[in-house]
C-alpha cells in the first residue's frame, strides 16, 4: 500500500488584498504549504475568475485584510465575506482562516471569519490573526497546523 503522505493534497487559498501585503503573505503561505506536501492553488477575489469546483480541494484557506476600524470594530473584508456567503454548504470541508491587521493587535476579524465559515458547515482547523507588519512569522505556523490537522 502506498504512503498517502507522498501524494500531494490539493489546497486552495482564497484571498483579497488591497495594498499587496496580503498577497505577499499568501505567496509565502503557498510556499510553506507546498513544503508540507500540499498542491496549492490561489484565487484572488476581484479578478473576475471564479473558483470552479471547490469539492476537489482537501483544504481551503480563506484570508484577507481587516475591514472596518482595526482597533475598534474589525470585520472581514467585504469581498471575502460576500464570497463566503455565496458558497453552498462546505459540508465538513477542512478550512483555515487568517486575518491581516494593519497594526499589531489581538483584535482582528479572524473570529468573525471563523464564524462565517462554521455557519457554512466548514470544519475550521485553525484561525490566525497576523500583523501586516510581520506576517512571515505566522505563515509557517498556519501551514504546519494545516498539515497536522488535514493529514490525520
């Protein structure tokens, strides 16, 4: 019998980016996921391209910058929120989520993003809040946690 860890698992990162910071973090995350044996596609919302069939992905990561007032009332980016709300049921699909805040703070939209995904029936394996000032320090942790939770 072949070792299932040798066959890359399909993953998708769905994200929005306004200033390019989230896009840079997504590129790093893609690299870290691929090091952990995920075959990773990315989908930047607002580009006119749809996601196609999401059922082929074993892991879907959703992320973007905080919308709203970051220190007072952060909320998920409106494009990301609308995309998630438009999805059919995620029916137990393993997902991860991250929110990128423009400042170093514990209050981000990550919890609201997690709640949106749970309402869609997703199995949220990890939710992270990252500072846009230093997102690279958290990218590896999210990728490692995804590998642990998806491969078990």
